[in-house]
């Protein structure tokens, strides 16, 4: 093998490795955990970066939510993003991690529940002036009285 062939082989090998690495990163960047971590990072919109810790935390909370709710992790993640954006548009301070933690807290543990129903209730209470904590207390009262 002459030097030109060797350098061509080396170059094609490096391109292959680079393509594998960027494909892996693209899959992470498209994951719902990454998107939640990116939006929840409170960074400027120009070139924001999601930390590995934040991605891992969102992955864990989505796994926990999957135990209590019948929707998929992606459905819950995208629904949370949509509600979070609606709250932001109305100038209501909301934190994605706290919202998801709250949905986990209010799950009654009696069978798989409807995440969208609980998230809609969260939105309705927040838009009526309740704080995050007040909203969760009210939701816990409502779920307790519904038993």
C-alpha cells in the first residue's frame, strides 16, 4: 500500500469515526431529555448547552413519571414543554423540572393516570394566580377528595 492509499484509508476511517460520533450526539440532542434540559437551563437562546447532569435528571424524572402515567415519556415531555411555553407567554414563572417533579408528586399511585389531565389542571390553576406550591397543594386536595 503506497502512502497515498494509506492516507486515504486513514482519512476514510477518521470520517467514519466522526460520523459515528456526530450521529450519537445528534441522537442525544434530539432526545426529549436533552430538549427539556436545554429549555430548563435558563441560558440565553444563542448557543445554549444542556449539561449532562441536567439531561440525566430529566431522564430520571421521565422514568419515574412513566411508572405513574399512561402516556409515553416523549408525550409527557412534549406536553410539559407546551404548557411551560404557554405559561412563559403569559409571564407566569415556571420551571420545567419543578413542573415534572410536581406531576410526580400528585400522582395518586392507584393505577396509571392521565398525565395530560393533571398537567391541564396544573396550567388552569397557575393561570388563575396560584403559585407552583399552591397549585400542587390544590391538586393533592383534589386527588385526595376524588378517592
